[in-house]
């Protein structure tokens, strides 16, 4: 592996498992030191940290609920303090609460927007204060911003669509400073929370997918790593879809 990210410092929110863990490991494989946040499972977070350290990189796990703006800011500050700076921010933490509009609770709407939208803004605002030119902001959005093929997902789709507008605007703010900001928008990915063997997955594979399988976390991580690297310096304000034809 070409260490294109040698000695870069990264923070991956929600990095203890699933896509976040795959991203943390891929960034480390390419040379980056990595901090990650988690909420409820320190054992899984520590497993990811140990996998990063096994590659010879620095790593730390920070307990921080992305719904808590002060916790998000503190996580950025701790990353800067312990890793010596921050070059890459991956806003991966997210939630999906699916329910019909008639039954959707206001508190679930508020938490979805707090985690999926506000935390992205808060972490970005905190991180760019410490970033040098060549800094990278990468958000894990969703192809559901463009297509929601089942009932009950309106709030989730709205929260991910908000990131499309956010990166377009922030690209104007940050471009003159040499910092890029982009979305990676996955389709269905095989994770613990959304396994490729579930009944829900069978429905998607039969009715929606052009490539009839789920993505792996490593496939999503490879696109994140590309955007974090020097070859992607002219990509900003973009939402790059990686969804096996879900949106086709």
C-alpha cells in the first residue's frame, strides 16, 4: 500500500464499527493516525483502535454522542491535542429512525437532525480552525438523499439531503483555504445494523439494486480514502454516489 496519507491526522465520528471502522482502518493502512468517536460500545471501539495501532499508527477512542454539540467539539479538541493536529475529518456518525409520518415522534426528528446534520456542521466548524491547506472534510451521506423507495424514510432522507446543500456552500467558504469538503453517498452496505441477509435486504435486492448485492464497508472506505488523498485536491462540493445502481 502506497502511504499517501503518511502522518496525516484523522478523526472518524462513529468509528467503532460498520462503515466508520472500515474507514478508520483504511486511513491507517494508507498512513494516517486516527481518532474515532463512539457512544455505547467501548469494546468495539478499542478493537478498532488496536487494529489501527497494529498498522503502526497512533490511535485513540473518544466517547462522544454526536447529538451533544459540546461533546463533538471536545472530540475535535482532544484529537488535535493527542495527535498534534487534524488533517482529515470524516463525519460518519448517523442514525436512521424509520416510521410513518402519522407516527413519527418530534423527539426522533430532533435527534435525527442533531446527529445527521447539526453534528456535521459543528464538527466541521471546530476542525477547520485547526486545518492547514490540504485539509479534508468528508461526510458519509446517503443515496437516499436522491431516492427513497420505501415508506417511513422521509426524515432520514431529508437529513441526508441537507448535507448536499451544506457541502456546496462550505466548498465556497473553504476552497480559498485549500480545504475540500465532499459527501460520500453509499447505497445499502452490509453492516451489523443493516445485514445483507435480512428480509429488508432481500426486498432491496429483488426490487431496487442494479448490482444485486450489498456493498462492503471496505468499498465505501476506499472512496473516502481517495477523497482524503492528494489526487482529490480538485474535488469539492461534490456528492459522490457509491450505491450499486440503487439510484439508477
